[in-house]
């Protein structure tokens, strides 16, 4: 037997494969297909203080080797989550991680305080990198002072594992990573989507109502992999890698680059079983290479 369990600064995962926020709702959609206890963790859909209707349609578009999205953090607010969704999912036998968003630092803090009281939420992912909202989101993740400020204030009110989700739409992602590490982040996850655009040549109109949106999928994997490698070399806290992971080989590349765990996102739209296939594929790879523990892979890139 090989050991796939990892610990992200107090966040215990039975295996290092999680679903990325926004790609499997609150886990209930996946539970229609299989036992979600087979994945290491579920990053729940992004939550804000108040109800958000999201952006107008169209807000998703297929691109070569990926997709654009501009959903805009549609959700019914943190109180609705606590009263109606949390009771339905709290007993899933996997780690539940809430993705927290805000338009102001005060909103981030207020949502965090509410989430902190939920016993079955194992950790929080602080999203300072969403490119699809007009206020907040990516604005906090593109400069060191703003990233430091929101991380510091949230850290004051959140006692469990705090993961900060970083934006790739910056000049030097390692500087942002070091900034949030210095303010108490337990881990960083990267990358969020890249700011992109699509045009319908026949109608001469944008594919998205918002004109620009977030690019995800296999197209971004080489850039995401490079950023994970850079950040894992720059910080001492664990790194969670995501961006274009479609199979076990992709995930293993992220481990070799320094990621302690991975998130699978866009691939779930193609096949909801892919996270399970990735877990099985990692186990098979380790057996073939006579590896007993997943930690033997992390940062194992031969230079």
C-alpha cells in the first residue's frame, strides 16, 4: 500500500487531490455520481456576504484547449449557505473548504467570522484573485500591500488552516506569495484563471457579456506549472497547485514542481469522474516507481 495522505498546516487530506472552487458546486453535484469521500477535499463554490446574481449571460465560452468563464461568483450569500447548504453537506467524509470572497476587506472579515463557527469546515481558501467581478476579487491579489492587508485582517479572525488563492495576472507571483506568507497564510493555492477574451468573428461580438473572462483548462497548464515551481522555491508554506490538470500525469508534474496537493477544475466539466481517475493514477505511478509515500514526489524535480 502507498500512503497518499498529506497535511497542509493542519488540514489533513486522505489524498492530495481536491476539486477546485466553482467547478463542482457544493459537492452535491459530484455526490450524484460517486462517493465524494474518495477525493481528498472539496473546495466549495465561492461565497460572499450577500446574494450575488453573477454576470449576465453569456458567461461561459469554449476555447481551444480550455474555456472562458465570467460567472461572477453567483451565490445566495453566506447566511443562506450556513442555514440551507451546510446542513446537507457537513457529514461528507472528506475535507470541506470554503472559498471566501469580498468586495471590501470588511466583507472578507465578516464572511470569515461566520464561516469560522462551522465545525465541519476544515479550512478556508481566501480568494483574492477572481478576475470576473467588478469589485474586490483580483484587486486584492495584484499588489503586495493589498494582499498583505486582507490576509492580515482575515488571519485575525480565522483559527483554522488559511489558504490564500493567488492570481497569475501579476508581474511576479512569488512576491505576492511571500507577502501573504508573512501575514500568516498557512498555504497558497495557484493559479486562478488568466484574464482572457473571445470574439465571434461572424457576429463581430465578444463571446462573453463581460467581454473579458477567466481562461482555464489545459491551455494554461505550462504557465501554472512554472508559477507553482517558482512559488514553491520562494516560500516555506505548502503550495497547492491547479491550472489545466486533466489526468494523473498532469498532477504528478505539479507535485514534482513542488505542490503538496492539487485541485482539479475545468476537467470536471468534461468528466466528473476525473478526480477519482487521478487518485487511482497517482497510486499506480507510485507503485511503478517503488514510492511508498506521496511526500517522496513533492519537489522531486531532477534538475
